[in-house]
C-alpha cells in the first residue's frame, strides 16, 4: 500500500537560511500523523511547501489518490487542492466578511463547474449545482457542529468555532489528505477534547489521512498514530507516541539539556 | 466651559484657514480689501455649529444618531420583502420611462443630465466588480472609458461604422485592454496595484492627447453620430430621448448581469479573493483566472459606457478622461458601499445629480458637495448601503421553517 503523502528529502532555503533540511515524511491511508517541534522549527514552512505556497529548493512530494501518484513539485496551490489535499491555517484565514455558509461554499469551488456564461444564463443545471453546493455546505457545517450559526458573518464567531469553520471549509474541497495547522490553538480543554473526537470522526467518515501540527501534547499523544519531531528545520525523531515520549533527543529539544545530566 | 473654549478655538481656526479665500478681495487696481464682516460671520457661524456638534455627540443620542433614521430602516426592511420590492422596482421603472413626457424634467437639458448620470451608473457598476467584489484597487478606470469612447469615435470617422456595430467592438476592445493590464499586475495588490493602474490611466490619456495624426490630440474628434433606429430620421429632442431609453435599458441589463455574476460561483470566488488571497488559493480558486476575469468583466462596462458617452456628446477629447474621472468613479463605489449594487447605483446618481442640481447655489456648489462628502465619511464611512447579503435556501431547513 502506497502512502497517501510521501515527502522525500524536502529542502527549503530562504536566501542563506535553510528552513527545511532534507525532511522525509510519510502519511498512510487513514492515518493521523502529528508534526511537532519547538516554535520556529519549520513546521508551517513544511505545510506551505507541501501545499504549493512555497516552491521547495529540492526534494520530492508525492500525493497518491486512488492509486495514482502525482508529484506536487511545481504545482500551483489550487491544483494541489483540486488533486485532493486541503489545509487549515495557523493564523485563521477565514473570509471574515462573508457568512459561515459562504465560507464553506467557497471551499466547494474546485468541485463545481459553473463558469461566467452559466452564471449569466442561470439555466437549470447552474441552479441545481448551486442548490447542491448550498446543501452540501450546510451538511458540512452540521458535521462540525456549526449549523446553527450558518447565516452569521464569519468574523463574529468565537475563536474555537472559527477553527472548526476552517476545517469545514477545507473538507468542502473533498480532500483525501487534510493538513491541520495548530487546530487546537486558543481552545479550552473542553473544546480541545471535542476537536479530538471531531478529527477522529472525520477520518472515519471521509476516509481521510490527517497530518497535523500541534503544540497541545495531550492531544497529540492521544490522537496521533505516529509523530514526527522537527528542530531547526531538520527531522530529529519519528515513531509512535510512546516512542516519542521516551526519546531523549525530543526531550532535549523541548526542555533543553540540563546541566547536571 | 470647556466646550465653549473648544468652539472658540474651532471658530478662530476656521477664520484663519478661510481668510485667504473668504477674507481677501483683490480690487482691479491690485489693492487688497479685507472683508472683516464676512470673516466674523464665518467665525460666529462656526462657533455655534461647533457647539451644536459637541452637544449632539456628548448627549446620549450619540449612539442613536449613528444609525439610519427609523423611517429609512423600515423602508429598507419593506424593500427586502420580495413583493414590495418588485412593486417598488416596477414603479421606479415606469417613472424612468415616463420622464421624457413629464413637464420640466422632460426637457432636453434635464434628460441629458440623466443620460450622463446613467452612464456613470454603468461605470460605477463596472468598477464595482473589480474594486467592490474582487477588492483590487483600480485607479485608472477612466482609461477604459476613454478606450470605449475612442473606439466608437475612430471607427465612425475612419470607417463609418455605426453605433450598433461599435457597441460590441468597444466592449471587446476594453476587454482586451483589461486583460493586457491584468496580466502584468497579477502579483500586485493594494497600493502597488493602485499606482500601476493610475499609470495606465495616464498612459492612455497621454497617448490619446499626443497621437495627433489619428486622434486629433486635444482637439478631439467631433461629429460622432447618435445611435440610429432602423434609419429613421430624428430631430435632436427625439434622438436624446431615444438615447435616454437606450441608457436605461443598458443600465438594467448591467444590473441584471452584474447581480447574477455576483451571486454565482465566480462571484463568490471574487469575494473570497477580496477577503484573503492565500486562503482562496488554498480553497482551489485559480487566482490568475479569477483576477483576469474580474479585470475583463469590469472593463467591458467601461467600454460600453464610453461608446454611449461618445454618442451622447458627439464629441470626445482626452480632457474628459482625466484622473479626476477615475477618482470620481471610485468615490461612487466607496460612497455607495463597496460590493453593493444598489449602493453603487445610488452613489453614482448622488455624485452626478447633486452637483448638477446644486447649480442654483452656484459659488457654494463645490463647498456643499465637499461638506456632504465629509459628513458622509464621518457618519457612514462604510458607504450608504452595506451588509447586503444574499439569502440562501437550505433544503435541510425546509421542515423547520425559516431559520435566520
């Protein structure tokens, strides 16, 4: 079985700074993988490379969907999304002046076809497609538990709801691979627990593979099948939560070296 | 006491500021007369106006005053219901169609004012696509207007093409120019885009001004024919009325097309682009295509408006397409409320008709106009009509009644 996402020796330089140094990573089918590391380790840069926002200096990124492998190097962001990879953002990037429902509808963009001409004609097919988009978006809002707020303006939602809306919007692109950038940031313990259940539920329901960046260790340890650890742009460890917990390199990276050790 | 001091300071400050304009008068023999009385009157006026202003804002009504008056809100609420809205629009349309037959406002002079107002409505609606919906600040929109007008003017003088052939050609020409401008500026946004489009506007104007052998330079092109109607001869009154009806039709078509576009998948993508480029790209929107579409669709309306303008004035020269025009169109969009079709239409009508009908106040016309703009920016900086959003019908909610 080929992994859904396969990243091999990915390197990203910004001028003289090496933000990512030969990072290798794999995410299998229906697997939840966490990427952790101290601030500035290059986790978000990694996401930006994988989703085509940055152009990596070297390395390969392959996405396998329905047994067809696509190289993502040189592809544009919207093409990668169309192939079946969606993401959320660390600093929430909702369309803040649009309604909750419209945000999700925008996510359906790559799965719908209506062009300018059909917009002007508004024939039956266009209207049906539009109604389907509305209903599908509403269903997704239900999945993440935002259906009551569907007609609110996105920026009026509380922080935790905005994060969930980002997930719903990403799901609207019908992904096989979902990248979550700190989904639990700014959430209280209750919300975090709900989020954990939500991610598991989504994985089962939509057959998703999930790669998430997260700082909340209890969530990472209880949710993920495998964990990758990065420091200063380089991968330093990978393994199951139990292995990572006892790995001395990881402890050093997080807590620093103690002098009397 | 503090307020009185504040008002005094404001009064003195205004007197100082306005003294060169209002307080000095140069006589024919080049001696200067000081008009103290006028300055004093100004000071007293400002003093009381300032007191009034402070009283208005200090009292509890401040929060109330910032909202629309109740009558307006309820009228808007009434307008939102489908039935009353249809009826209202119907009455408006009938009124528009009857205008040429009414006394006083049915005169040629009044109708040509209305024609130019309608042309500006078309321009503002077009600019609204790229500025209001897609959020790309374009400051050279008058260039497209000019291209439309000159397309008609040149084709009719050199090849004798008529209005009806030139209307689509004008649209196509501006779409081509819109794409030509769109390609290099794909990566730019905000201020940088504004500067490039400003430059584009000036390039087009200067080209028209200096390419004397073809465009006639600042003398412009005259004797542009009015639109024909199956070869029927019309006197000037009839021709004007006919053009007026054409403009009404064109504006209605523009409103229908643009509102359909706004509510479509493409329109949604444009609005997403306005909110966040990176996020919309990550949602699978092809930025290149959507941005170019915005430029092309928007400039087409300027092309049509340009052809109508050339037909109306039967004379074009580069002076009609200065940066002031672009700024005016942008103000219409901003004043009306970015993205709102009703708002932008109102904005255009207000900005053209108010200065026109303020001619009675001759000297103070621009002063009043400026005052209206300043007040507008204080009380409704987001534009006349905002928060206009589409109602979606969710099938799953059918059984539960209308949830809001």
